[in-house]
């Protein structure tokens, strides 16, 4: 195992990963990010004009109801220093490299006393074929920024000594992540629980814990107050999105290939794994649209004259500043949007209670698909050459192998009650992986949701496999426990 623990191998793997990152960045520079790109860039441009809306250019614009401001603010800052889209993409590629460097710093914190490179080498070896985050870094998506901030959060939580500096830094970084991905909301509480578990004997500071939660909560106030001013409701997340994505999550697997026109114009995937008979698809589509007919009938009185005036334009309008950006998500008046979101959630609950068995099966499938990239039937049929088929299969094979290795290696540690070195890092990595997997279960399947914590999944695997290899070379003796 000496070769796997060598500094020379580390340098080789680091160089190969850097090469892959550069190749992906260059290859992606002229690619067009699907729909989200226009929304995020539009919001950033709107803020330059003093309007938080992708539709800022309309005479009677409607304030945004769809996105927390974290990523648009990030884009605004980069645009304000003169970076255009290519520069933003390259900057994000730099953030990806920084994310990996932070994770490696955490591993070094674990391995430093043992003078070994084993876990770092295992991590880089696993990272080499897992290109999801490196791939998304060169697109106008917030995932790489979220990943960088979570990695920095982890470094602060694990390597900084308890202090007010640590507490305030964690709170502020958590606040930034929340404005990018509101699902992060419970992570600071989970991290405090881990702190308590690990420091209870030395003395856990309840004052620091309370301060962290209070400052974290305070970071949510500006957007909540903005919603109160512009939409008449204090809400620290966007007015819409959660219930709608949850509804798509319920219906999508029953409507393969269907392009809905009732919400955001979502295109349903056509999964290899089927949850409905082909003959029943038309009935499910009809039931989905009937559900929307009921919702539209109840929200119709709230659909204003301004909504009617802009409705058709919003589905066909191309922003003048970005003729190649395409579709912007429609935005409607506050009362209409709030009521529609409430009715969608009510319909979701009714659907789940009506068919709990189907819902449970699809959530189990979602639990796997959040980590494993699926093969879409149209893409497979369109791949006529062996090379094209390999391109379709590659993400599935790599992510599938990684998922199975995670289940096997992490399961071995948990079932054998293995006492892990780097216990704080191990616990936080597991907590992030489990949390991000579970928190996204109710929603439509998008493996992109878990991309920000993929480095932590690879870290968990590297720690577990490293423990297994160490146990073998030591003849089954226990590894030391690190604080």
C-alpha cells in the first residue's frame, strides 16, 4: 500500500484532475446553459437597473417571485468588476479548484500527524472520473459557489478552535449558502449538534450556539423584508417554487417525455425505469392537467389585468440584451402567485395521501437518482455510434459505481462500528451527504441538487476505504481516534 500513500502519486493525481478541469472548462465555454442561465443573468442585470426582476425591462415590471438573491448578487458583483460571461465561467472554474483545495486541506488536517497521503490520494482518484461539479463550474449555475462555501464552512467548523471568530464566520457563511440554496437552512443546527457531541466533555458553549443561530437568522431578514415590501408577505424564501417542483416530482415519472405548459414549461424525463404502463400515460397526463384546471379556476379571480397583458409576452419574449438566452420564467402578481403555491401544496398532500404506495416507491427511486445520473431513452435512441453510446452511459456508470462504493464502504464502517480517525470530518461529511439526499426527496429528480456535496461523498468514501486498507495492513487492529 506504500505506493497508494505516496506524495508522488498525490502530485500525479492532482495534475490529472487539474488537466481534466481545464479541458472541461475550455470545452464548456461556448455551451449554452439551459433556461436557468437567462433567469440568473436577467436578475443580475435587473439589479443593475435597481429592479430585482428578470423582467426589469418591462414598463410595469413585476418583482421576482422565484429565486433567492444569493447567486444573482454574486453575478452582479462579478459583472460590476467588468467580467462578462466567459470571465464569470472561468472564475467559477477557479472556485471549483478552490473547493477541492479546501477538501484536501481538511484531509491533510486528519493525516498530518501520520505522515501519509492515503486518504488524499483516494479522494483524488475518486474525483478524477466524477466530473459533475467540474462540468457545472463552467455554466451559469450556483452549484460550484455553493460547493465552495460549504467546503469553507467545513474547514472553519472542523479546523478553527472554538471562538467568537469561528461562531460569526460560520453564521455568515451559512447565511450566504442559504441565499443560494435555502435547503441549507437546517445544516447549522446539525453542525451544532455535532459540536455538542464532540465537545460535551470539554464544555459546549451554549452562548456561542445561540449566537450562531441568531446571526444566521438575521442574515435572512433583508430578503424577508424585501418580500414584505414588494409582495406584502414576510418570507425568507421565494414566493414560489417548492410546491411546484414537488408536484412535478409526483407526476413526472407517470408522464415520460411530456412537456407541460401549465407551470414553467417543464420537460419530463423518459427514464429507463418505468413507473407506469405506456397505455396509462395519457390518463395520467389528463389527470395532471385536470389538477391544474382546478387550481386555475380558483386562482382566476386573482389574475390581474397586468398578468393578462404580459402572460403571452412572457412565454415568447426574448430579452433584447441576450438574443441567444431564450426562455425566461414567467412572473405574475403577488396574490396570484401566493394562492397558486398554496393550492399546489394542498394538491400535493392530497395526491400523496391518495397513493402512498406509489409515492413511497418513487421516493426510494429518487433517493438513488439524486446520486446516480439516469439514462434517458431519447438520448440512448439518438446515440447511433459506439462513442455516442459511451457518452450517454459514462455519467451513469461512474455515478452508479460511486454510489455503490459509498453504500458498501460507509456501510462497512457503520455496521462494524469502526472507530474512525478524523472523527469530526467523518461525521460532518456523512451528515451533509445524508441531509442533502433526504431534504430533496419530495422534489422532482435532479441529480444537480446533490452536486455541491459530491466532494463530501467522495471524502466519506475515501475515509472509509482508507480505514479498510489500513485495517488490512495492520492485521485488523483499530485505527486511532482523532479529535
